[in-house]
C-alpha cells in the first residue's frame, strides 16, 4: 500500500507525476512562481494551476518536478534554508572576541527574520499550521531548529568557548535566538511600525549579545544594559 502523504493535496489527483526532463533552471523558475503564489494566497489558497501559470510552465511540467503541492512547498522551504543559513553564519569565526562573533550572527539573524521572504513564510505557516501541521514541522526543522543547532554546536567548539559556562547549548542557542527578536521581530510580523534601520538592528544585536554573555560568561564584570541613541 502506498504511503499516505503528510497532508492532503486536492490538486494531485488530477495530473499524474512524471520523472523525466527536469533541469535545475526550470526547477528554480517553478519555485520562484510558487513563492509569489504562496505569498499572495497562503498554502491552502494556492493551487497548482495558479502556480504553473505564474511560473510560466504547463501543469504537466509542474508535476514533472513536484508531484504535489506539499512536496513543492517543502522544497521551497528547504531551498530558502540552503540559501540563507550559510549567510547567517558565514562570519561566525571571524570575530576577534566571542562578543564580536556573536554580534555577527545576531545582526544576520535579525536581518533574516525581518526580510520580506521570512515575514511571508511566517505569515503562511502561522495561518495554515492548524490545518496543515506538517508545514509548520517542516519549517521548524529546516529553519529555527537547524539554526539553533548550528549555534549550539559552535558554542561548544568556539575558540573562546572556555570563557562560557553553558550547561545546555541547545537551550542557550534558543535563548539567543529569542533575544535577537526583541522589540523588532513581533512588530515586523504584524506589520506594525518598527525601526529596521542598520543602526537599530546593530543596537538590538549588541544588546542581545550583552544579555547573553552576562548570563553565560564564567567570570569577569557584568556589562550594564545598552541604551539606544538614534542619530539626529
């Protein structure tokens, strides 16, 4: 008996899948079209017909690459992860100090979670999670969970890791992830006015790192909280 798909797809029954004639360029073209349709209509409201039309391919061609909407959306999430996470951690070992390295990560993380792509994904996942829980699981596993796992591993192997006392690196990494969302992420996700200028992102990043190090550093003076002074 064939395995049951992770969540229902009303479009799949109409066109059989094929396995020939695929190319990376055409696959990327389809994923670009899918991103636009998912952003406009959400997961349930996006049909494979609309995605094919927006991507400029036939419905048969679309199913040649992705045999269900579920598979297509998961591929879209995985592609976003492959493209964005390496950028977030690309400078993690370049800092002269632990604080410098963490600030590089914090800035990149804040820029990522406030980007139009991340805001769109968050909106789709939250709106569809109750009906299609596998979407949320896929997003969590490929996004936040993977990011915190990378950071947790780094906290145990960093050149200056002996300066920290981190009994649970995964928990500490999730705390850091949460600190980086202070004030800015929730407002951006609800489309409320919020300062996303480089200066304010830098302030949030440095504040997050200071709170984190004040909690986990083994010794040394604790640093006072930072205050944001906007440029005038």
